[in-house]
């Protein structure tokens, strides 16, 4: 696919790939040295590595037929225009990002490190995950506003429900024992206090920032194999290429991993991601 052809589509609505997890529709915002920038409806600005793109489809329907023409025409996009794809990742350090749109290698997390050939992502379930940059198909910054609003609404609703339930229950119990007015007052006060405490607790929990996991910083991705030697690792996140076991050595151009039932020898070029278990 020629650079001239891609450049000619800038500003137009396109379909990236015809199917699969990386397929997205949006406005082609920019075409760089080895990447393109696409403004999408759901994921915001997505940066695609052109080496992984299979096709571009120009949307030929009119704005009225697509239903998104007016909205996209009025929308402004904020995005990076660095020299290359790896430089995009450098600009996202410390951000909560999504690697790939879907599939076994897709993960969300805080970007801890970006080097010339690998990155380190802090994930909720797997800790520090090392991704080889050449296997990253797309990347985007996770939209914060929607997540924050959802947490706030959830916390407030939890507080209101707890308040109603606790007040009603305590009021009835106290009313039977010591009289209607006392029961109502006790229930109302207890309900307010309980609901308030639960709501504050939920808000504090939502705003708690987990510490970053420990990770290794090496010159290149292949240097990590020596660092993780004699440790249990997970190679690739899922699918038929995922392997778990003890990394024993990196010798003769192969990474040797002792699994439960067999010894695996893997070529480094097929390792998309790596993490310690």
C-alpha cells in the first residue's frame, strides 16, 4: 500500500481492515513514517502501525447515510505527530493506554517504560508485561472522563441505596421497641450516617492508586531473557503461542522454557509479550 494512496485519504472516513479485532471505522487524521492516526467513535484517537495493516477502505456513503457525518465534521481531535511509531509510545509514558483493539495480546494498563524495541505495561491482573514494540498493532490512550463519571455515579447510588435500606430497617426495629417517633428518628439518623460512610468509603476506594509493579529496564527486549532466567514466566498472553514455565536459558538463538510436560525452545522473533509469574 503506497504512502501516496494513504495520504490521499487523510480527512476522509475509512475502514481499517475488513474484519477481526483491529478493524475500526473512523476519520483518517494523519499518515506518518510507519503509522497512521485514526479518529474513532468509541476508542478516540487510535495509532496504527502500518506494518500490521491489511487494508484500507474508503467509505463512499453520504453523510446522511452514515449518520456520523455531522458529528465527525464538528469534532476536533488532539493527537501526536512524532517521527515514528515507537516515538508515539514515548509520548504516552505514564498514561493509561490500550495495546491492540482486541485479541489475546490486547491489554489495558499504565505505560511504565518505552525503549527502542520494547515497552512495559502495568496491568491489573498480570503485573508488569513486556511487549516487543514490533508486535504492537495499535495503541490508544484510554478515555478517562467516562471512567470517572461511572465511578462517581456508582458510588453515589451505592450510598443512597445503603442509606434507604439501613434507615428503614433500623427505624422499624427501634420503633417497635421504644415508640414510633423514636424509631423514625433513630432510623433516619442511622440511615444517613451509614449511607454517608459507605459512600465515602466507596469514593476513597475508587480513587486509591495502586503502586506500580517492579520491572526490569534493559537495553533491548532479548536482554530480558537473562534477567528472568530461572524464573517462571508467561510468554505471549493467549492463543496457541502462549507458553508458561521456567525460563532456563537463552542460548543458540532460542529461549528455553521448561513446561509441565515438555521443554519448549522458542525463537525470540515469535515472542510478542513476556511477564514473570
